C-alpha cells in the first residue's frame, strides 16, 4: 500500500532524500511526537497519534473497497467533516490513490462534471472508516514510516474559475513540501503554532494549511464556516497564532472587533485571494494585526510572494517579495524582463509550480514555457523589489487604445464612504472597443446616485477610466474562496445595459 516503509528513522533518512522521496508526515509525527495536537474542530481534538490511527484505518478500508494504486478519488466532504477530510486525504496518499477535492456545496451535475474532467474513479462523500474513533491506546510500538516520491501527484485541484471554466491542476508532493518550506522561511515555525482554517478545504488556500501544518507537525483549528465573531474569539482565547483570510473576511472581522487590539500571540494573518485595500490593512495594523498581503494561485500550491513580517508594516500596498526558492519575473509583450514600475505579465518558476494541467494540452502549451508558468496576471516591481499585482490579463479594459486596470478603479470607488464593495468590468463600446462598467454595493442606509459616483471618480481618475455604466446591487457574487466572480457581474451588467437601452 506504500512505495516503501522502514522502522529505522536515522538509517532511512539518507536513502529517502537521495531517492527524491520524503516521509509521510502523519506517520513521522505520530512516531516522534504522538501527543502533539494535529487537528481540532469544536471540542474534538486529534493528536498526531490519533490522526495516524484514523489514517491507517481509512487506508485499509480504501484497500478493502477494491481501489487500486493510481486511481483518482474525489473528496466531497462538508466543512463540518474537516477532521475526516484531513484523515481521508492522508489515507489516499497512504493507499497510493490520487485525491480530487470537490466542493460539496456544488450541485450534483456540477460535481459530476468535475469528476468526469478529473477522471475520478470513485467518489467519497463521507469518511471511509467509522467516524467514532476510540481514545488512542497506550503503546510503546511505533508506527512504521512510509515514504512518498516528491514527483508523484498528490492532488488534482480545480482553480476558482472566476473568469472561465475551472482548470484541473496536478500538484505533486514536492509542490506541497516546497511550499511549506518556503512559507516557513518567511513566517518561521514554532511547536505551539495553531493555524486557524476558515477557507474551503477543496481550494488550495485551505488545503495548503493542512499540508504545511502536517509537514511542520503543528496544529490546525478548523472552523465549519466563517464567522467574524468566532474567529476573533479564537484568536483571543484559543491560542491561534496564524490565520489565512481573504479581504472581505478581514473587513468583517475588523467591523466586529471595534477598537480592541489583537493579542501578540497572533503572529500573522496571510491575506490573499484578491486585492486588499491599503486602508483596510492599515486598520488591521492599528489593532496590532500583522495582516500580510500575499499573492499565489492553485498552480503554485498557494503562495508566490508575501510581505515579510520582519518588514511589516512596510509594503502593505504590495504583495511582498518572492518567497525563498521561487523565481518571479515581470515581462513585456515580446518577452523582455521589465525594470521596476514597468507593467507586464507575471511569470513564476520554482519547485512550488505545477508541471501541468490535467488532460488539457492547449492550456499546457500556452501556460507553461521551459519550466516558467505564465500566470496571466499583470504586475510591476516597486523600487524595494516587492511585487504589485494589478489585475488579470483577461480583466484589463482597453478604452480607445488606453489600458484601464479594474483594480485601480475599484480602489477609488471603494474609497467613497457610501460604498461597501465594488466590481469593475468591461462592456462592448463600438469604435471605442470597450467601456468601463461598475457594480456597486452601497452601505446600509446610504442614498447615492450614479452621477455622484462618476463625479467622485472623475476627480481622481483620467476621464477614460471613469465608469460609463454604474449599477447597484445588494451583494457581489464571490467564489467559496472569496474571489469576485467577474464573469457573473459582466453578464449581469450586460443585461442591465440591454434593458436600459430598450427602455
């Protein structure tokens, strides 16, 4: 059921690393620190010893169900099953099966479509072993150590699909390991670390918390859903040292927080999933929270760049510097590497980068070039070597030959005291090519008009960047990971424009 086992840690280390393999992290920590906290949800706590027991039993159950090495298995667990998701994910690796995490909140036809694309042979919607585990037995016997190849696939993950159909990304054990090592070099690791997980487990942001914490031998506190009050309380009372958030989550936490400062035990909050307004980051800093903007994606096993806690609060208007072992270039249209302040496309290379999309030759041809990954994002370096991420290439709006960054316009619109959220997209504009349109979410009780916002934006932006169409909504559609679903806004705004023209 494994590529190899050994009972002698010291004797096997050299052979394992020289062969391009690493230890199964759950077995390793169950062997060396069995009583250390691994996972917690509510009042239920699993040590690494208990997690190893669950993983071992689940792996045997998978084998007994007739699954054979190499088969793809979709994991479709709800957030309340976080412990068993983690155990089953590790058990699939133990049984040499390939996990395909899929969000349980998707409709059945949507899940079937993703299973088909990933060629999943079997679907798990609950733990493959009994959910009620007895308390760990006292034993002097150590579990065997399992090895895994770094170049072997560890998961097929689907991208957020904010602009088009989600892509299936093949991430290896090496991708996850190097991502954990790179993050550790930036944030550091402490034995008492407890990472609060509120992001979806089927997205790379949530899954990477599980994988890196397993490599570190540290704990994860899983919340079934995001609740700003509960997150603040966990930070105050439950020893949370690290948390990963998207900007809307942070905003809700600060609104619920009031003026109470965060404790020094919270070492950092990684903030990804889209643009974070500097004003929001400054509010967090005023309360003592090291909210560190980060840039990453599914194809890079999470982080690429992150603001360093040692430089914080400098650089909050950027996504920070590349993590160790990760190379980042900003290139022009013809391929040259650009100097600071010159805008171009972001390319990434390093051991965190996926080797390919699954069963998508066209995407592989256009996205991967001699080990460089073409992200499709636009950015620029500042003078200190930090990356400013501007927007997606597909999001850029061209008005009469002039480039417009949706993020720049959104930041201006969000600066109006009556606006809670904003999304800027393009719409067809005849000979001008494209026009700028905005969907705005007013704050409760605010009374505003499109003309007021155009005047407000016109005092801060060039005339071609000012939205010609402005519509209001109660909320903006976002993915489970908190990213704006621009394609839905673009479609909705097109309907609004059509209806207005008919009127």
